[in-house]
C-alpha cells in the first residue's frame, strides 16, 4: 500500500502561525519544530507522505533551502523517513511504525502510554462469554447477519433505557460495531460533503476525526467554565444551520462535566425550536464518580424525532466488546438499517450475546466506580505534589482529568514527554484549529504504580521544557552559525 499523502495547502493550514515572533531563531528550526509537534500531536498521522520541498516551500512562502534544512532536521531527529523517488514519510524515533509500540523509554524502562481512557475487563465478563457460548447454538442454524442486531440485545438495551428513565421500544434500537461505527452511520445518513456539524469545544477527538473524514465541517461551541452555554448553542444553530449537533452531556469527554436535568430539558426545547437534530453521545454515562447521570436527554423526546442517542458497551464493560447502539425514532432506525447493509453488514453474534448477558444480570459498576474514585484522588494528589503550578479540578465523572497548564505549551510538553518514555494527549487533540494548548487529558485508568511513574516522567518533561525555555538553548550566536553551515 502507498502511504497517505498530505497536500501543501493542507499542511500550511495545519502549521498556522508557525513562525511565532521569529526574532531569535532560524526559520528552518521554527518550521522543523512546528512540523514535529504536528506529528507528535497526531494532527499529522504516522506514515503520511509530506509534500515535496519545492511545493511546500512555495505554499509557506519560504526558500527551498529553509524547507530542505527543516526536513533534514526532522530526518536527523527520526521524525521523517526519506527514500529517493518515494518522498518523505512521517515517522517516530526508534524505528517503529506505531507510536503505541515505540519503545522510547530508557533501556529496560518501557514507554508508558497515557493516552487511553479505558478500563480492563470487569469481573463477570468471562462468565458472560461462557453463557453466550451456551446460547450460541440457537443462532447457528441462521445465516448470522442481523443488520439491526439480535432481538434479545435490542430488548435488553430498551429495558436499560427504561431503567434510566426513558421508556424505549426495541424497534427504536439498532446495534452497531461500537459507538464509533454508530457515529459513522449517522454521519453517512444525515450529512453530505461540506455540511456542518455543531460540536462541544473541546470534544471527543475520534468524533472530530470522523466528522472531518466524512468531509463535514465541525462548528465549535465553546464550553464555559462550568456547564453548557445554551445561548451560544442557540446562536450557532441559527447562524451555522448544522445538519445536527454532536454533544456529550454525560460525563463529557474530556472535561468530565455532567449536564443537569433543567439544562437537558431546555436543550431539547432549543433543538425543536431551531429544528436541529441532536446526536447525544452516552458512551460515558456509567462512569460517574459520585453523581449518577439524570434521565437521558432522549427522555424529553421519547419518540426520538429530534434526539438520536449513541451508546456503547466499551466504556461500561470493556473496550474489546465492540458493541454499540443507536436509539432514535423507528423511522430513523429503519433508515440506518438500510444504510448498514452497504457498510459493515452486521455485528458479531457472540459479542452481542455476551453484552445481552451483562445487561440481563444488571452488572452495575459500583466496584469499578469506587476504584476509579480512588485512582482519581490518587492522581490529583500526585499532581498537586509534583506539579503544584498546574490546575486539575475534580471531574464529576469520566475516566480522565482535564488538567490546565500555566502556559500554552501542551504540544511541546507532549513532544518532550515522548522523549522521556511517556505518551500523553495534549489539548489540541480535542480541538479545532489547534486550540486548548493550555490543557492535557490525563486518564486515571492506569494502575497506581503506573500513575506514579507517569506523573514522575510528566514532571521531568515539564522541568526540561521550562529549563530549555528559560536558558535559551538555541542562542542567537548558534543560530547564525547553523545558518552559515547550512
């Protein structure tokens, strides 16, 4: 397979104002650093072919010598691989193609991946699979393609909605291969190229990726210090005319905040008034640390005419259970089912049976909630000790802290942490156009020993980054000398 290619215009827009004040640093160094941060931040993926030197130099308004020097520095640092006739392809130091597999820690001290806000499987999942295997023979005489999902699972999901205060019929449910698959299904059904989709800002990074990959334009609605700004949402709905709004009211990812009942009611009224469908992501609904989420937003639109709800077993039980679902009106569900036939056909039967068993046995998450509260408290204490100049408020739920840095250098911190054997997710991952450089998302799903090691490396990265800034590692004299050599 050929690697994906990035056009010069697109890369130029991603780089934005890469020069900064540009007073004391050579242009090639500034450009190389900006490109490296894009790679480390994930805004330019691994294995992506960058534009040719002449093409990108013209797009950026720099000399080809500057561009050649910047690419050369990236190759020297291990962030580009270049072969004659094949161009330059993004890479990570260490010779691996995957950041997850890269061993950038010290010898004998492997990389800590602190980017995944997910839990290991709970007690009882093994038994659920055993029960699913016992039930499987009843399905083996059929063809196994159930585009809408197994009836027993749709009934179990409908009962779970009713338990949470939202009466639901099984015909209002379609089972998907995870929530991400459900989001893609909604995008394919409701949008076309160039359509707008309103989103919380910040928001879940994989949702942003799905919106952009479907050739849609995300419209950011900034979150205030607390809660949601419905006035700003009203203005965005009226002015931008989005095809729908993607919102996370249940322990929002990444901030962990929870939308209260009056706001939910007013949100549905607003959606009806502006005729803006809402896609409500409920994947985090069972991750409350203290509070329990109010009744679903869909409870205020029981027939599902304005509200489409997206659920998942991944955060509730285990990421390996690639089972999600959509709740909407029966008419919309039928539409999704017709589209499903040309996308991925159906969801594996065994996993559907396992989730059915988990829901039937009402596997509550009290023990996991207590575990997460303990780890959240531990992480906050570690950060207060090692990084007291950071601000890490206690979230209402979710699986991570949305920590605020004193300065807007989250992407630079991520790059420095990677060199010390720690991967973190900087704020721009959850943003549009590189916003939230003052924030990082720090999951508390690691074991306590790993949390301690991760915070130690994070504090070391913070010290190294600020020491470099304070002492001016690249002096003007050295910059001039480097330019002369090149």
